[in-house]
DNA sequence: TCCATAATTCATGAATAATTGAATTATAAG
DNA sequence: CTTATAATTCAATTATTCATGAATTATGGA
């Protein structure tokens, strides 16, 4: 991920409505949510929601797919992971004071097959 | 970390100059960098830099300390870690598709004492 | 075809953020 | 005390973003 991509993604997520939308979509993976349902759930007009979804989409954080009259939006988890890695990359180049505690905090909730506590 | 704190932090980091400043400060931990040196390094006027540093400071991402005529700025790594955890928290509540690959990507560069590969 | 639903685009105004010259504050040296 | 350096604050302008009523596009059913 390039710096400009990260800036676009951070900018997209730094707005109240869009952060709420993205967090909702993460929770609704992998089904996704229709644009109109998002507007109702968050409580904003449909046209406003459409603009916000366009910003998230342009930043690569969500994907969309037309399904009959609705357009289903989904969080792009791999893109989100790329953003997190971009943000953490600097600190990992040579020092562990951020990443080590972060891993320690994350590991209990997401056990993986190749990592184990001793 | 509350949603509003996360929004402030994301908003602070979603601007080109401020993201560059923060990344530089992360690399310069724990020494920190004087405000004037940051302005020169990034290539913006001192008063502009001062405003940007104020935004980062208000978001809790940097701390400052006067040292003679200079003011030394430092990245607040624990605050940054809180932001990363906030962003990752939703996905970890019940699913691992983001966190597990993220941990897998981070662990090789930041080995910790209580986690080991098997 | 005609109508209803879902979503987006357009146009406008309001609010917010960014930039920068000038002035101000804080510190240290002569 | 005066001067120089470092940083911030102020003020004014410019640029960007946000919100929303109205219009437009796309789809499916009667």
C-alpha cells in the first residue's frame, strides 16, 4: 500500500458516518448490507449515504454488487488489513515496542494455528 | 478508546503533512524531534507545522516538552497502539479473518517473549 | 408501457480545514 | 537591557468537505 492509498483510507474512515458504516459492514461480513438499509441503520438520507459509500469505495475499503434493485455493500477486509499493516510497518522496522504489545493484545481473541502461548 | 477519540486520531493522521510528521516521529523514538527541525525536514513553514503539531497533540498522538528554546515532540506510541486496537476490535469479536493474518504478518518482525511459533 | 422502488448524481449552500504573513510569547546570550 | 532564536497565535484568504432537495438512472412488477 502506498502513502496516498493510506491517506485516502484514513480520510475515508475519519468521518463519523463513514466509520459507523465501515464498522457495521465488518460485523455483517460476509453477507453485506444494501445501501438503503445502511442509510436506515445509521439514520442518514439515502443520497448522503450514497456519497459516503462512494468515498469508502474510492478508498478501496468497501466493494459493491448490484442485486436486483438493491446494491449490496461489503467491507474489503484485505484492504483494511493492508491499511493496518501500513500504519504498523514503521514501528516494526527495528523496534518492537508497538507491535509486541499489540500482538499480545490481539492474540488472545484470535488464536491462529501456528502461534501458541507458552 | 472511545469512538470520538478514534475519529480525532484518524482525522489527524489523514492529512499528508501530519502523517509524514507522525511516521518520522515514530522512527525517531525515543529521542523526539524539535518543532523547527520537523518543519525543515518535511518542508513546510514553521507556523504551518505548529498548527499541524497542535492537531496531532490534541488527538493525543504526540507529546511535547520544552527544552531550552526548542519544543521537542515525540510520538505517543501507547496512544497509537490504542487506535490500532480500536480499529481491530470489531473484527476480533467472533471472527479471525482479519486479525489472524495480521498477526501472522506482524509476528515475524516483532517476536515476543510469550508467543512462539510451533 | 406505466408505475414503484432503490440508488445515484447534480446543484447549491453551509461548515470545516489548510495556508501563510504578521504579530506575539518564551528562552538564552551578549 | 537589548538582541537573536524558536515556537506559537492571530487574522484573512483559499480550499475542501458535508448535507440535502431535486432530478436522473436502473430494475422489476402490473
